[in-house]
C-alpha cells in the first residue's frame, strides 16, 4: 500500500475510534455537561494528536454535542429539561414515520437478535453493562429505520439517538434498570412485521410518550432543572 494512503487510513481509524470514545465519555458523563474541553484535553485523555482533536471538536460541535462558548472556550453541550423535552418531541415526530416507512424492508431476524442481546445483558449491574445496553438499543432503533429511503432522515435520527443515550443514562443510573420491557420490543417487531403503517406510527408514538413520562417522573422534582445541567 502507498505509504501516504496507509498513513491516511491509520489516521482515519484513530479519528473514528476516538470519536466513539469521546461520545461514550459524554454519554456516561466522564465528560460532564458544560465541562470545558480543548484540543489538549482530548489529546491527553484519548491519546490522539492535536490535529485529530481539533477535527473531532469541529465534528462534535457541528452535531451539537459540544458548544462553542467563545473563540477560546468549548464545552460539552448542556443537558437540561429543555434538551430532554426537545429530544423527545423531535423523536416523536421522526421515529413513528421512519418505523412505518422502513417496516416492509426490515431485517426482522437481525432485529430480534438485537432484542435478545439486550435481554441477555439484563439486569444492569454496572456502568459497563449500562453502556452496552444503551449502544445495543441505539443499534436496534437504527436498524429498524435504516431502509426508510430517506438518508437525511436516518442521519437526523442517529443524532437524536445519540442524545437519547445521554438522557437514558440518567434513568439507568438512578433506577438500575432498563426503560423498555421485552414485551414492548416483541410487540414493536410484531406490529412492524404485519406492515400496518397506522398501527406502527401509533405504537411508536405511544412508547416514546410513555418512556418520556417515565424518565421525567424518575429524574425531575425541582424546577431548577429547566436551566441547570443534570449530572449524575
């Protein structure tokens, strides 16, 4: 292989791996909401070059997981009640339609295997398992919507699912349990298999509404969380 191409491939691998490590740290609050970050901090924490750190800061800022407070200050995006409500609002708009559109082309065997994988990880006994469950749940949702025929919709949903992982992390840490039941997963797959778009849309909207209520009731008790970061 050409040496320049080899170096580029290695650099891409380093960047790709570091991106996911940083996202894991944001989800698990090892990088806490509103915590200051920089090229040097990322380079030290994740063992990457400053140029890769700079590129990742740009990527994560564009996706709103980091925010630029000033030309010299970048922070992890806040996590407040407003962010949580916005996330659920947008997911209740996009996910029901995406599930209905993609249902005729879904790989239901792969979907069922992922649901079984999640069930086998339960109960949640530590942070490592909690993160694995959240990642598997994200893969399940993305697999369910990947064949909508609208790539931009899928990209938006993936970004929303990454933010949802931050939200669900709070619930899992407080309750030591998963927020979906095996019965809900089986019902979702069954309704999608029957290719009933109206029922699929209604089911997804109902599940997201129930999940939002469960999470908000579990986490919030004071109005200060409308503006204050939620840290666990």
